[in-house]
């Protein structure tokens, strides 16, 4: 399942990581900001944002200053959950391979790859990805100018 439609799963991970990185308890990340930073059309992101909200990975706030924030701590959000939500938000589009070699060799091989990838994703959380971002030198941009009064 992971390898067959990995693009949608990767987009789901990118969305949740962006919200975790740029949002906070009080700050929400708008769909427009997500679309701009990811380079994807907002209409492409909307179904995934809705699915992630419905599954309580993201909390959404409506209105002109609305957006998304994590629904629970990053350390409690497993990548497998996020990927699964992303993959289930689409109808199945995998090709139907019916040849003998495909059934006997290729499909079992893909299942092995999938199980291995799922085991790796099971061991990671969004917090782990935030640590990787920090290790790579990425810092959250300050969206509002600092205002000091003395």
C-alpha cells in the first residue's frame, strides 16, 4: 500500500510536518500558506487536510484567521498513521497486473518492500522529523515583526 501510492502519503507527511514546524498552540497554519510552501494547489491539499482533521491528527479553525494545528503532541503522531490517512483519502488506482510473473514474483516482492517501509515508518513520529529539521539547520521563520516597548 505504501509503495503503490506513495505520493499521497508523502503529501500527508509534508502537510503534518509543515503544521508542526510552523504552527504552535496559539498559531495556526492556513491552507494558503501550506499550498504556497509546498508548491501545490490548495484544491489538492483540501481533501487531505479534511481527512487529517477528521482523524484527529490536525485541529482546524474556521474563519478569516483560521487554519490548522496539531491535534495532539508531535511525539504521539506516528508516521504510519499520517501515511495511512493520506493513502485512504484517495480511491485505489494501482494497476491490475495479472501475469504469472507478476503474481508469483512482483506482487510478493512489493509486499516485502511495503512491509519493510511500514516497519520503518512505524518507528518514527512527527517529533522525530522535527528533530531532523533542526539537525538540518531549519528554523521557524518569525512571521510577525518583534515589537518592543521600553
